[in-house]
């Protein structure tokens, strides 16, 4: 956060542009992308590299990321992953999980959640 995100937040905010793909690759290299989607991790795709990584560690990760002090940057890095990948992890068939999850957690693919209800509005809550 201190060397790869914080120094550039103002610049990214002003430009209204975030180098999502390169940042996700760097985040994947550190091994913390699975923590963004919450527990339980999809360990068949990404073994828990930290042994006893638990909810408290996830809280620390989110707290550290929040130090960038930019909601736009934070949401740009974690928002799509946090709401887009869990439905795939929990409800998709094995073929779809095998195609999507490894690429997303490797930082090679960006994911989001799109919901539409033409006559009722959209509220996934």
C-alpha cells in the first residue's frame, strides 16, 4: 500500500483512471486477492498461503488497504472482486469455476457483478 498505491492515489483520482490490470497483477503476486472475496477461500484454486489466515487477518488486510484514503481506488481494486467472484465460487458449476477463478485470482481477469431486473429495478441485497 505504501509503495505501490498511496503515492499514486491523488494522481489516479484526478485522472479518474486506475491502472487496474497492473495493480491486480501486483496484488495477486502478494497472494492476498483471495482474502478480498472472504472466507471460505476457494482452496482448490488457491491454497491458503498463510496457514491460519482467518477473518481477523482479512480485517487487517482491508484496514491496510483503506490507508490509501481513496474510496475510488479502494473500490476499483476490490469492489468488483468482492461482489463479482463470490457468486461464481459458491454457485457456478465446476467448468465455469475452473475457467474464471484462477484467472481472476491471478490478476489476469477483471470481474464485476451485473444485475438487471427490467421491471423492478436492481437490488441484489
